[in-house]
C-alpha cells in the first residue's frame, strides 16, 4: 500500500510541474463498478496523461475489499496492474477511442481448501461439494494453495467525457489476453472413499501450471483533475 501511495504522489508531482498545456486534465482516478459483482475485480485506477496521444495507468485491488456474498472467506489476495494507452483521433468532441497494452499480476492464497480427483495421479480441481454427479469422489484432499496469475492483455476502449469541463468520464473497454496461472498446493490431509490410497503420505506439495487465452470487458467511472 505504501508503494502505491508513493506512486500516486509522484504522479501528482509530475502533474503540478508539467510544462505542457496541451491536455487540460492530466491526472484521473477511476473505480470499476465490477467490484459490486465480483470479489476478484481490481477496481481502483490512477491515470496520468502524458500528452494528447499517450497515457499511463496504474491500478490494483484487494480481494473482497467490498464484502461480497460469493467470496471465499478463507482466502485473501491482491492484484497489481499497469498499462499504457494510445489514443486515436477523436470520434466526436466528447468521445475518444484508445488501444491499451496492459500487464497484471495477481496472487491469491487459500486456506484449508478442498480438492478431489478420480485417481491418485489426475490433476486436482477445487470444489465445495465433494460429490460429483451425485457420486462420492474417490480421493478427497485438503490443503493450502498459493496461486499466481500473470496476464498480458490488449484492450480497445472508448472514453465518453461528460459535461463541458470533461472532469467526468465513462470508460468502456474490451479485449483479449494470455494468462499464465501457477498454482502450488500444500496437501495436509488425504482421505480415500472408494478405493485404497497408495500415494504420497501428507504433507506434500502439488503444482499445476496452466496457460490459456482470455476475453475481457468492463467499464470504469473516472474523475479528472
């Protein structure tokens, strides 16, 4: 949190000493209403407009910062994201289109989580209900997990400037990305239900590494200084 506040201070400092008058409102803060829908959403953003064509963005959030009914309460984590936007010509006086390259890092930690697999050596998946299709799973495992997610995204979006002073912005965006998900699971307990268990005796660790494509869309509401 101290690092984030220091970066905000630097951005304010740059804004106050900037010699360019080509952009009226150089600094903006934004929130994502998606915070009220998903506990994973990183919903706080700060943006510095270098000039008419380029701006830098820094954002992040804390898991379940706003209490959410679908959150896992024995989990905690954070997200940090950074991006650079390039603006095209104005569509209208109050509308601007942009492209953004964005990178984010998320870490989640889960305490006393349940896992299952049909055989001793299959890939583990998480579940709250340890019965699949009404049938009790063969192997039940419990443990703690650290999940790291790294993602690179390309986003396209539109900014709608509200009122003549252009202090309020409605931002909608969409795009694609590639994610690398690294999971390390510390298994503390194993229970066999339908077959004898002959695997490794706890405690032991399992790793699951995944790479996949993703689609993004969302909205932001911003205020410019």
